[in-house]
């Protein structure tokens, strides 16, 4: 599975080309927070980026695709704030009841919409990008609104 995720990241980056737009063109790395996973961000223009996230939640996997608008914070070189939205699809294992014994879990498919707002910083002397964001989610099919997705991403920027 790790090899597949790495291959997905490389193919995604190569498919989008090498044109340079913002302070970095593409960043690949790890996302840590309420859910943990991999993140790939690629700038498609000076102030717009696409981000793909593959992360774990509730014993399953979720794939998220986001469109993000970035705006410079002129007082700090390398710092931008961003906002955007997208969608996700995945599965997780949910409990059928509150009984603590036995295997009461059932696989559930989840589909929904995501918003995102955060800060993005690229170091001047190193190819490292840090991103701190809040990603509220609306899940269709019963699980509703989740506002707990706060995460820190660290990416290798090239």
C-alpha cells in the first residue's frame, strides 16, 4: 500500500508539468491532525492550487480533492493564506452499537463536500513547506457536519 501511495504522488506531480508559478510549484508530504495521511499540492497558476489528500479516519481511507485560492501576506516573505473547497469519498469502519464486546464494526461509504482555510509557508533557504489548516466537512448520508478537521502538513517543495 505504501508503494502505491508513493507511486500515486509521483505520477500526480509529473502529470502536472514543471511550470513554476508561486514560491513553489509542487509539494509532497505528510498531513497530521485529527486524521493522518499524505498530501500533494500543485499550483496551477500564481494564486490557485490543487491539493489531493489521502488520509485515514475511523479505520478506513478517505480521498479528498481541493481547489485552493492563495493570497500573499505581504509582511512575511513566503507566507500565504488560502481558502477553497472540494469533495471527498472513502470508507471507514463505524460501530453498529455501543457494546464493547465482539466485532461490532461495519464498513461505511462516505461522500461529501469540504471547505478549507489556512496558512501556507515555504522556507526561503530550504525546500520545505508548512501548512496549517481547518477543513470542515459535510458528509452525505447521515453523518452530517464535522468541524474537527485541523491539521498540520509538512511537504517537500519543488
